[in-house]
């Protein structure tokens, strides 16, 4: 690891940004999203970081040297050898942030990873984090011992458990977990229709459900190549047996779209 990833609180703090054009505009938007105050005045008081987004190489090198001499940490856009720090590709599920960095070696690779991971992570992840924060005192009451509390929290995030982090959740799911903190994982039933017989037409969410399901109830016209996307150990039943089979964990009911 040649860099230490950290999250910095920049709200209402001054960032020096030198340069104009597309590179500078992109950096300005990023830092403003974090609540920073952007200035191009090198003599401004209270500067905490500097960004050099200057096209000309000689001008950029001179600016970086000048700012480092003033004790500022500098990000030199597209010049990793001059950087004290780099800005990562970001997945924003406020308040959850996931940062992907390559040490400045390939912004394109970081972007590709962000795009792929962003499709996999549920949009409700930030809401789950906020609900857990709101329930902190309640959790401390249920598990006064910190080690027991950590163990319970770790367990509930596991695949197929009540707060599986790869599944969409509402804040009420946290309440339901805390209402029965020592009970079995709640059963969940998901119904969905297939748009076609081609497994490549599965949505990412449907593919994730198939990979997580404990039991699958499928109509007779659901093709085998779709069901092959499920976990190998998932129990399979025809949809006609739905009322006769007990369900535990996550159960899917799959139909073809008519």
C-alpha cells in the first residue's frame, strides 16, 4: 500500500484551485459536493489543500513547487508523480462512501471499477446506515457488552441475514431486527417476472436475488439456463408446490412475463 486512504471533513474549509477548463471544473464540482469553499487566491487565509489543474507542464510544476513550499498538500491533476494526494473514484450512498483509488496510475480503471460496483450496491445502503445510527442507543441497551454487540452486528450483515448489505432495506428492517435480536433470521419472499428466456436479460437485482435465494419456486416455463444462475445448494420447487412447502430464509417465486 503506497497511499493511506482517508476521509477528510472539508465542509466550509478553503481549497485552493489553480487552473481553468474541463479538469478544473470537474475538481471544483467534486470539492463543492464535499462542502468545501473554492478559491483561486494563493494568499487566502486558512487554505487546507491545493489542486493544480493547469494544462502547461512548466507552469504546473512551478505551481506545485511553490505551494508545497508553503506547506500545502497538493493534488496535481493528471501528474501523479507530483501529487501529495490523489482523489478516488467515489460511490456515494450518503452517508456511506466507497472510494476506489489506483495511486494515480489509472483513473480509467478506478472509474470502471466504480461503475461496476455501483450497479451491485443497493441504493438503500445510505438509508440503512442512517437507521443504524438512529438505533445506536437501542443496540447498546440490548447488548451492553461491546464485544457481544459487535458480534451481533457482524452476524446480521451476513448473506441471507436480516440486514444483508447486498439487499435493499427500509429503515423498518432495523426495527424488525431489534425487536427480535436473538431470533432466527426472518423469512423473506420475493416475486418477480422474467422479461425473456435469456439469462443475460436478468436485471442486476434479479441476478443478485438468484444468487442469494435459499428456495426457488418457478413456473414450468422458466428455462433451466435461468435457474442455473441460482446457488447450487438452493432448493428448487415447481410453483404449484408453493402452498405445500415451508419457507426459510429468502424464497423466490419466478414466473415468465405474459
